[in-house]
């Protein structure tokens, strides 16, 4: 073991020497430095010396980046993050995962970069929920900006973000992630999976005390003919039943909707939120209340009264003057019974 430690320390020293410049050496030898740091990192990792292994991997990542080997740089930064995590240095671990993601993005590997950000978010979550949320948002944004990668590769990122945001009750962020996941399923023509996202969004909006927003959002989808297949799914129908239950202020309707088996196929955090729903969860504006099933919507404004109508006189409706009947003009006959056309004064 001692020999292994000396070997690792020697490799670190050799790597540092290759980084230095002198009068006869005008630029660092990053390629040989990379080789030495990789060797040192492997030795330290085998010795379970996590702090030194993390340092060696991070230096290897720097050397690989200087050599413009971006995939190797991303891999080494990711390994450094793992070592810092095992050494309980969560903040530095998250920083290494961010560097890894940046290297992958620069290399055009959006999927690997997003995955690195998700790993970083999971590492930093015990120390900082807010920073974890920011890393998840960056991962989602990376997929939105990329138009070349197959959409199905993004689903794991969206699912991980949704689970995190629902678990930490960051419901506005959860809705944004769910909407992105919904669009991905729609592109892939996965109607049932898209409908599950619809139901989860409605549950999240209700828990955010946004009944009107949930109703408007769902109604827009229901009137979108391109989503007809999604809205025919059971989950979409249950989403409407939830809104109807709140509109009718009926605990029985709400309990019946939440008891539907379709909920068990949602994300576990969405299921937990659904089971916590009560009529006190979201306030319902008065114009939505007691409208009956399927009609939890604001009333349409009444048509304006006809001109001259007086609200104070009920008899005025029957006494309003009716329009004069139109009479049909009779044809003009000549001396022998023929029809004579009237040309007016236009003849000259």
C-alpha cells in the first residue's frame, strides 16, 4: 500500500512538472500531464483516498480540456464529482458535475451533459435544494435548445426533474417540467403518457391554489384538436372530474375521482399530492361554483337589451312596435294585358 501511495504521489508530481514552463519550455505539456494525472487518479481511487483522487481527476479534466479532448474532460470531471461526493464535499462535487456538463455540451453531447447536471442536482440536494433546482432547470433548458437530438433521450431528464420538484413542493417549477414532458410525449405520439402529464399538471395547479389557472389550462387542451387523442384518455377525463368536484364543492365527487386506479400509474410524488387534495386545497372563484358536472366554467355575459328597452317596464316587451310588413310591388300592365317594364327617367 505504501508503494502504491508513493506511485500516486510521484505521478501527481510528474503531472505538475509537465504543466510548468521555463526558458527552454515555452508552453505546458498537457498531453503528458494528462497521462500522469490519470495514473495518479487511478492509484488514489484504488486506495480509497477520495480527496486526493478527486484532485487528480479534476487535474486530469483540466489537462484533457487543454488538449481539446472534451469527452475525456467531461468524463474526468464527472469522476472528480463522484470522488468529492464520496468524500462528503457536496458543494465541490456539484461544481465538478457542472464542469463535466459544460465540457459535454461544448462537445455536442447534450444527453451526457444533461445527465451530468441531473447527477449534480441529486448530489447537492441535501445541502441546497435551491441550487439543485437550478441544475435541473439547466438540464431542461439544454434539451429545449437542442433540435438535433432525438426527443426520447430527454424524457429521463424531465422525469427526474418532475420527481424532484414535486417532492420538494416547488410546484410552479414542476408544472414547467411537466409541460415540457407533455410536449415530448406528444411529439412521440404517446397519448397515454401525455395524458398522465395532463392529470399531474392539474393536481399540481390545484395544490398551488390556482383553480382558475388549472381550468383555463385544461380547457385550452380540450379545445385543441391536435390533442384529441390525448384528451380521450382516462387520465384527462379524471382531470376534468377533479375540477368538476371543486366546482360543485363536493367531497364525495372529489373522493371518487382521487380513488380512480389511474392515479397509481402517475409519478409517486404526484400520487401523494393527489391523495392530499381536499376542497380547502384550492379556493374556487364564485363564478365557477355549483355549475354541475362538466360545466365548471364562468357564465357567459348576457346579451345587450334591444334599443329603447326599459328594465323597469315589463309591459314594454309586449307593446314594442313591430316592424311594418313589407309589401310586394305589383307589375304594371299595358293596353293589351302585357307587362310593361318601368325604366324610370333613364330613357333619352
